[in-house]
C-alpha cells in the first residue's frame, strides 16, 4: 500500500513540474511563435515530457494489484 501512495505522489509531482514549464513556455506565443512551433518546442524539451512519466506512475498506482 505504501508503494502505491509513493508512486501516486511521485506521479503528481512529476506532472505538476511538467505543467509548470508548459505554462511558462506559453510566453513563446506572445513572442511570435506559431502554435505549431510552440508544440514542436514543447515536445523537444525533456522537462515538458516528464509529465508523461508522471501520468504513467499515476496510472500504475491506481491499477496495480495489492501485494
């Protein structure tokens, strides 16, 4: 049970870290980037892609069987 809770909190932290950078990088749209260029920029930076790992952690914490 403790593993599931730690996995859940780790996933939440990773997702929030990633979303913070995605929101900060929204300023690129004001600087003249198009939306497609913004998406390319987001998908090429690792700090924005860490959110996918966080979502996987959250998924496993909910659907992992009890040990």
